[in-house]
C-alpha cells in the first residue's frame, strides 16, 4: 500500500510519516513546495538513521495521484486549498482527515475550538468532495506530534476513528495499530468527528497546564 501524507511537512505529518515508514510502509510526503517535501524526507531518514526506508517527497497533487490511501495533516486555514489541489486524484480512495479546527487559524489560542458550518473539519472535507466520492474518515486527531516523533517509545494514546464506511474504518484501524502502543477505536459515523475533534484542544490545554507534551486519551472497558 502506498500511503500519502498530504500536507505532510508539519509536525503531525512528520510524526505519522516517521511511524509508518518505520513500520515498513511506502510513504509519500506531499507539500505545496516540492523542495520542502524533499527536505522533510531527508529529515525523516536522519531521524530513523536509515537511508533505505521507502519514502519520497513531491507535490500534494502528485502524492494523492500515486497513493492508495491519503492522510491529510494540515491546519484548518490550509484545509480547503489543500483539498482543492488534490480533488482530481481522490476518486474512491480512503481519505483520512486529521484536521482540527483550532482558534489559532484566526490568530487565537490552541486551546479553543472553532465551530465550522458543516459540523466538523472531516464533514467539511466530505461535503466539498461529494462529487469525487472519496471515503472520508476522521482519525489521528488526538495523537500528539510529540508522541509520534518520540520514536524510541510506544505511543500512549488510542486513535479515535469516525466514518460512514465500516470496511474503510476497519482498514484505518489496522493502519493506526501499526504504530506501537496505539489502539484503533471505531467511534461510529463521520458525524461523531464533531466530538472527537473537540478533544484535541482539551489535550493541548492539559499539556500546557501540566508543562508536558505527551497527553493522550485512552478508552477503557472495551
């Protein structure tokens, strides 16, 4: 499986690329700037101390075209522009949206959530791409970049997964569980992304209040 991290040069994209490349997947880093994507590839190779991992960098549109499955890791203010740049290549692929609408998108605080008209960032993506008909799944919203880039340690956080296609959710659960320590949790329909996305500013607040970086969430009793 070829996995594209669209908008993959930020902290979250780098963290996911690190983990999936380390797990042996073929990873494509996408960016608006090819040079930035290539620099990120070199950074990941240096972090893993392995020049032979299967990873490359290109534009977001080419990454989407080449990949079998996409993960979009962009801030809210870049979401629509990024979606527009890849819409011709999403087809019926699984598109995982990890976007969280934080107040930082309008110059505010990262501990505040911004309500979007569609209900959640993931539903916004699904609405915009309804004619292209990708399978939009919300996942990886609550796993901190600091946890992902701490590659010597397991990630102490569950991955909460929302979507309207059960087979796609099962595939995303398998993908998430390639990250040591992560358990994928089926949270029901895509509409539930409205709840899951709001957990992220809470975790950021806990990190700030407690002067830590690795706060995560676990679902017990399952």
